[in-house]
């Protein structure tokens, strides 16, 4: 039976108030004379990740362990070592002897003083962990492998450690291999490539209202979970790396996608500055507009009703006003955006409902929410940029989504204007000019497209001019947007399906 790597678990928060460095950082596992990989998992502030490192010299590791134990609290005094398992506070000499003999057993240590007092485990100061592990983590020459390693880099950065030497990310590798795959999480990858079912975060911490923070998980459970995470990430690296080579994705992964991980981590850390007062003022204005729209909707309907209720709205549209039922769902007659857009051609009420919904969405999604998401320490909003979600290779943004803020309405433009630069700085917006169409023109050789680009024309404006019979200079913004769905050339029809 294959021996599993040991893990030193550091759970909870730094007693000084900062993010705790957990077992993953501390957990330099299965190393030494037998050449086992160093495996580690990362937990801090109730969250977790996974990481695996290349083997390191046993002598170096011994020095780190000695430094860690020297910085541990009084509880970390020599205790008996039984059956190859370290006691809760074995000294550096015992650790060194075991290192010389091969991989260690799992050793739980904690940085949470309350947990240390109740569990009888030694208290490890995060400062000592940073001092001892810093040389490993910031060494760009020592590759670090993991699953969603961007998350770990962010946690480490909050703990004062700038992770360097990102050598592999199994989540990103899975995405490069199959971007249409729905999930790239560790459990899915372990099942597909290793035929193993792994313990999930919900298995150890629970879910929903009963979910506890990782610092509250029993040390033994957290230890095994963290060790499995690290072990699986390391073994997946050994499988996925050659697969990338076989598929010809070496350059795509190592030259583009993997370096992007560190860039996105820096972007998320920097965050974006917003003018919260401007958003709050916009919310008040939206309230007034919503009240006016509601009164107008009720006047048109001839009765007051709950505009948010699909059932009541359906009764007004289809029963009272006699508008046709466009589509039915399992719950009844549909009143979704597509249905209301069609009905708006024959009656004014659906158009007003659409306007009300659009305004309510802006208010509830951006105007009211964004100010509450400002980090009190940085004064900025920190979104997550998702590298492994879209099938097209584009990034997506979540928690909050900062990519889909509308620009077509006056209020939408004002929301965008609330994103501001720090004093003395400016925001620069840059984008490839119609890059997909340029590639299409090159590949297809379409005469109209190539001619437009050679002359430096705006292809969408030219499309609008053809569609509406106008001179290109007379095309409005709305007409240009409408033209993006037009297909004046064979190449565009092919590109747009």
C-alpha cells in the first residue's frame, strides 16, 4: 500500500490578528532521504486551498523545522514518540531523527490560541512559520504545484509572503486541455484522472447554515483533508503535465495561461477604487424613478399589483389586457424578458415593465451593493477574475461581477463613472480593435473585410451604414450596436454562424 505524505496542520488565525499560515504552508510533507515530494495544503480565515512542492534537501528542511519549534510556545516541549507517530510536541532532535529515516507521520500543530488550549496541541506562532518557510515560498527557482494556486498566492500575500515560482496549476491545466468541461475542481479531476473520490470541503466543514469555519474543524480531520488535497494535486500534476505536451499545448499553458495566474492575483489584490457616494446618490435617484415607473405601470394596467409577481403580471397581461401567450413554462405563462420584448410591439405596458426591471436590476445589483463590498482595509472592491470558466478563453468576473455593467443607459454610464483612479493616477482603457474580425478577414481573404481594415474603417459602422442606408459618418451609437448582429459579407455570416 502506498504511503501517504504527512502534513503538519496549522489551523485558525494568527494570534496577532493576521491571516494564519496553515498546515499547507507548514506542512512540508514526505520529504527527505527517500525523495518523497513535499506536499502542503493551505488554510486561513476559514478557507482553504492545496499546494504541492518539489522535494527539498533534508538538511534544509531540518533547519526550518528547528526554527519553527524554537518559535513555538511553551507547549512544544519534548514528548514521547510512539509507533513512528510524533506526539503533539516532539522536539527538533526527534524530528530530525525521523527525517533521516524517511517520511514523517502527520503532525498537527495549531496557531489558534483557543484551539491550542482546548486540544492540548502546541501553539505555533505565524511569525515563526513565515520566517522559516519564507525562503521556500519566495524562491522562484523552487517550483510550486497546486490546484487553483492563485487563491493560495492571495492568502500568502495577506500573510506577508509573496509566492514565487508557480510551476503548475492543475485547474488551469484541465481548462487548457478541455475548456468546454463544466467543472475543473479537484474532486472532478481526481475522479476522472485518478479514479478516486476525495474528501470535499463540505465533508469536513459542513454546508449551508451549519457550515463551520475551517479553524473549527477537528484537527485530525483537517489534517487528513489537507494532506489529501496536497497529495492529489501533486499526482495530478504528474499526469496532466505530459498530457499538455502530447496535445501540443506546451506554449499555450507555460507561456500564456500559467504566467497569467500571477497577473490575475495582483489584479485581485489591487482591487478597484469606487466613488461610493456617487453610487448612493444614484440609488436615491433610482428610487424616485422606480416610484414614477410603478405609478405609470399601475395607471396603464388600471389596477395596482405586485410588479415582481409573475403570476399577477400574467393575469394583467393575458387575462385583463388580452395579450397573446407567447410561451408556457412548468409554472405557467412566461413573462420573461424575451416574451415582454415581443409583446411590447403591440402594447405599451410590457415596455414599461421592461424599463422597470432594468432599473431595479441596476439599483439592486450595483448601486446598493457595490458600496457594501468595499474592503475597509484597502478602500477598494476586490473581484475574482476567473480563468477557467468561459469556453472561449475569455476571463469572467465574480463576487462581484464587474464586467457586465451596462453602458447603454444614462444610469449605467454613471455607474461606470463611479470607478475612479487614485489621486495622481488615471484609468486607461485598452482593447484590441475588432480582433476576431481581423483574424477572420485574414483567414477568409474576404475582399470587403480586408478593404475596410486596410482603410482603417470601423467595420461595425460600415455594417450599420449598409443596413440603414446611411453614410458611415451619420451612424449613431445605437445603430452601430444593432449592426453587430447584421451580416453584410460572407465572412461575417460565417463568423456569426
